[in-house]
């Protein structure tokens, strides 16, 4: 095709800078921001419920603190995604800490049963209610029956304390 002056049109594969559009990774629309804020709110609620159910120090330590901005501002979509990803990582860490704590409590309960079954094999072992995940202030300890005489004779028992010191 020819132009009005009879010359061939200029064809190029190079984009014209005056017609180039800005390249966006993800268009930031109100719907996408609203959806991201809903995801963040849901993750915050899940994290709150997990922490409320089991607020032991090691579980609380697993909850990563999301950095606070220097001043109040609206987060763009990328920052909302980072907050969401941080909350997902924190929720996974807290759930892992809760699971590890429950497994430790179950292992200690099994140890307590073995202590009662065979005190001689568990000399000097001491467990508390914290070790078992129970409320209160009680302690189970394997001790000799008559002090030194029981120690020499091999007479061992599980002694249960009934309260806080």
C-alpha cells in the first residue's frame, strides 16, 4: 500500500514510544484490593483463633510480628500480597509449634505411664503439669521409698506432689 504521495509506508517491528502502554504485572483494581484485604482479614482471624486456643510462650514466639509502617498509609497491591504471604508463613509456623507442643505432651504422658509401670527404670525422672499440658500445679517424681535405704535396696516409687511450692 502506498501513501498519498506515492511512497511506500514505513513498516517497523519496533514499537513507537508515543503509542507504548505501561506494562503492568497485575492491574490494581478496587476488586483485587478488596479481595486481597479479605484474604488478609481471614488469615488474621485464623491466626488469632490458633493463638487464642494455645497461647504457650513457644507458640507465641512462633508468631512472627508483621512490620509496622512508619506512618499510616494505604498499602498497594504488592504490599498487601507481602502482608498476606507473611501471615501465611506466620500461621504455618504457629501451627507447627502447636503440633510440636502437642506431640511433646503426648510423649510426656506416655512417659508418665511408663514411670508408674516401672519406677526402677525411671529413677529421678520428674514431670510437671506443664510438661503434660495440664492446668494446675502438680509434680510427679520417681524417688526411693525409704531414702537411702530404698535407694540401696532398689525400692522406687512415683511420688505425686499435690500443689504449688
